[in-house]
C-alpha cells in the first residue's frame, strides 16, 4: 500500500513539529481564521502560512478564502490514517488485554 | 506539559521514517534479533543500527545484548503518548458520534 505509507509519512512529518501540532489542536475544536491561528505564536505570518501549507499538503487541513479572510479547518477524518496504523501495531499482550476487557464487560453485572 | 510534548516530538519524528516504522511494525509482533530486523532492508548494518538508536532515544524500543546477539523489543506502552494525543484531538462531531454509538449499544437489543 504505497499510498497509505506516503500519507502516513506526510502526516507524521507534519505533526512532528510542535507549532503545526498546536495548530491542529486548535482546529480540532473548530475552524479558525489565519490571524487567530497566528495569535499564540511569536512567528511572522509567512512562517505560519508555510506551516499551514505543510499541513494542507499532508491532507490534515483545508482552507477557504472569503474576501481577504482565510478560514482553516481540520479535514474530517484527517487523523484516520494514524488511528489505523496505531491500531495495527497492537502487541499480542494488548490484544489479550482487549479480549479480557470485552469478557469483563460481558460478564460483569451492571450497577443499578 | 513540556515532557509530554518533547516525547511526542521524538516519537513522531522517529515514526516519520518508513524504515523505522517497518521495524516498529515487526517488533509489535514479537522481539527480534538485529540480523532479523535487517533482513527486509537493503541497508548496511550501521545504518540500521542508527535507526534503532533513534527509536531507542524516542523511547519506542529497548534492546539487550546476550553474548554477540542483540535482541530488540518494542517498549510496553511505547505508543501510548500518541494514542493519548490522538484521543485529545477528537472533534466535536466525533464526540457526538461516540455518544450516539454508546446510545445505540445501550438501546439496541442483543441478537440471540
């Protein structure tokens, strides 16, 4: 699956930068205009735009311009590729713990 | 939480490389000796050792030497920091879908 791996590479590289991660954390709450995203950083606007470009190329965010205002949103399902990969890396011990958890849920009487 | 963010930086940077990710994928199944980890790559052993060093510094793997054989293991809970961060990024829509899922589980009669 080269596409899946290329996507993972891009997402992981994009998220390895603390500034870009802070932008994703903010956008997980709601879309935001660029000036609002820039506010927490002592960073020139062109540098922030460059980081947004990396996030957009990695498929993590989308943006729309209305007049002079650009609004950035987290792309729905943006982090799915990472969820999927993490799920695949569950160790045999974790799988066993999962099964035990399911068994406990099924057999433990509910509190009333 | 600077420690948490430093840990995340290191883990994401380590995983952004496809070779290192393949090593983690292999180790999620079971520990392995270095020669076994090297087998799928057309890579000189020193380069692989360098990648293992990055994974070890990021807290993702541990290794033990017995005589001339070094065995590498995925550190238990190695990917927890990433699971945690991903969980924190759930959007309001995803939270709503979760709640709906829980509601469906509680109200849908079990098939017998």
